[in-house]
């Protein structure tokens, strides 16, 4: 559900200047105007992509079971962060509000923002890696021999630490630089491998590309820490330097790139010198190794997908039961706010208390 689609309801207020904008007052106006539809349009409400879309129904204390899918767009559009965090903290205490995180970093992140998620109603379910893009034409021999280099985080790709090293090492002919946030996973799988220096706990491109049969070349945890120590934020963009400082020995456990479910499908390097060996195909880094890693990568992602599907099935069984039980509880049904809605719509005080 995307309550921002109801922008017309609040666009004439002085504060609502775009559909994503979220404040306490905007949430109140959407709840007052669209409460019956938003809260009871379905037996279960699911909010994904932008968590603040759930704000109107949370503001109105809607008692329909709610699932909020968490990601790094948790505060997108929010102009009054402190009231928003207080609301989310209160919502986390409501037994009908559930949270789905797409990686292990997100529960840690919310706790750091003093929004502790309830462990009994918070579940980590990773992306399925599904892509519905048409498959590209078969790879040429030249493409299949190259490594794709992801440059996802740079507005100015020339500033990429990896690109600068590749240019200095005169390895440009062995790679193709790939930019953008919506890359074709099937195209990435056609390359010998995909080189990436992670800057986020996870990326949808990892799941999609692994599902398509790609293998990633990643720095080891130790080498990434060395890069963080020797390069400032302006040189090496990285989301979570604070987590690395607070959890120097375990921070990588919050990152899917090095998670047990995926890491055996990757090729890992401990130094720039070893990366050069990988790109040149020297030593143990043979075509047979890369093909084996591709096969492993695809199998690991298939297992991850089944785990996620089973997790969603179990989650929805619990929430469906909760939805049915709510309709039998006199303290929850009919909801206490229905009388207020009737007043807002008709001005009729019948049944209105207080």
C-alpha cells in the first residue's frame, strides 16, 4: 500500500509539497479523510519500499494487522524525524504490527535509532532475486572473458577507488565498467565475474545476479577494513563506518555480501595484488574456478529463495490467524475509531463517545 498516492487529499495544505512528504499533520489529514479505506481495505496491510507510507494508519492506531517491510528508505520524505521515530517506537509495541527486514543490518540500524524492533514480530526475509527482464543475446567471446565492474555508488564514476586502481594498473581492457542502479542480472552473468567493493549491507543486484548465475569478486573483510582505515569518506564511500567502529570484530555479520548463505559463491581477494592476479586469470584463478563459482552461486541463491518463500508463508499464516482473531475480540472490533469516522463524514453524533 502506498498512501503517498493520495497526495490530492493534502496537496492544498501549506506543507504538502510533494507526494513523498510526511509529517504528523499530513498523516492526521490522510487518516481523517481516508481512514476507513486505508485501514480496512484488506485483512492485512503491507507497506513496502517507503516505510512512512504506513504513517497515517499508525497515527490512527489502525488495528488491522500491518506488515512493514524495512529498508534504507525508512525516512524518505519524513520532515519531522523525532515525532516519526516516536510513532514507530510506539507502533513496535502493538501486537498487530509486524516487521520484515531484508538483511541483518536493518534491525541493528533501527536499534541504533532507538526504535527497538520486537524480536517475536521481526523476521529477516531476503529478496528473492527474481528478474523479469528478457534475456540478452548470447555473450560474445570478448565479453565472456571480461570482468564487469560495478560502480553503483558514485555520481562521478571517475572518483571510484576501484576504477582509479584499474587505470593505474593498466587493466582497463580486461573489464567493462557498469553504472546505474537497475543493471540487467542476465547480462552480468555473461561476464567471467562481477567485481564490486560493497558500500551497503546488501544490494538487490547481488541477489538478482546470483540467481542468474553470476559470481562476484569481493574484497575480504580484512582488506575492506584496511581500505576504510586508509581512505576518507570522500575517497571511499561506505554507508556504515559507525557500525565498523562499534563492532570491529562482527560488523560483517550484518552484511549479506559476506553472509554464510552466499559467500561460497564469491571469489575473494585480500590485496590489490591478488585482485590483479584474479583479473589476469593467473594462478588458481582459472576459467574452471570461475565456472564452479557460478554454479555454486546459482545454487546458493536458489536455496536462499526457498528459505524466503517458506518464511513468508509462515509469516502470513500467523498474520492471517491474527486478522481472524481480531474480528472476534470485543476490545478490537468494531474499532473504537469508527464513531470518530462517522462524525468526520456525516457530522452525526450517534454512537460518538467523548
